């Protein structure tokens, strides 16, 4: 099991619109690629010096191979969908391999 984690710090001026877009459009579109089985969105409980509000979205997938397929087939399109918020957020991505789940 792999987790594709995207951590996003979003400017408060677009926060409400961005959050609605994430929940109603972007996360469902990510799941619709068929590459991910589940998504978990969490709010990071640390105040950033740069301001804004930070979230982590974890997309679960079955393997590294499926994640690579996402990068090849879908990533550019999915990332381009955030154009309406350009300059109002910073995102970084992390790949996590699940070792143990209890």
C-alpha cells in the first residue's frame, strides 16, 4: 500500500472557495482516475510563519506501479485544474509506503 500525500498551504483570501473546490471537485476527480482507492483530507494544526492555512490530503493506492501510472497519465491534468488559485497556494508532494497498519 502506498500513500500519495499532498500538503498544501492556501492563502486565507481564497480559502473558503479553495476548500469547497477540493471537497466537491478535485478530490472526487482524483478518485475518478481509478488510481486511488481512498482520500483523507486533514487540517494541519500548526500555525505557519508565512500565514495561510495548511492541509494534508492523503490518497491511498495499491502500489508504486499504480502511482507511477498516475504520474504518467493523470498528474499534469489534475495539477492544471488548480489554475484558478495560482499564486495563492504552495503545495509539496510526498510518497509514503505503508509498512504496518494496526
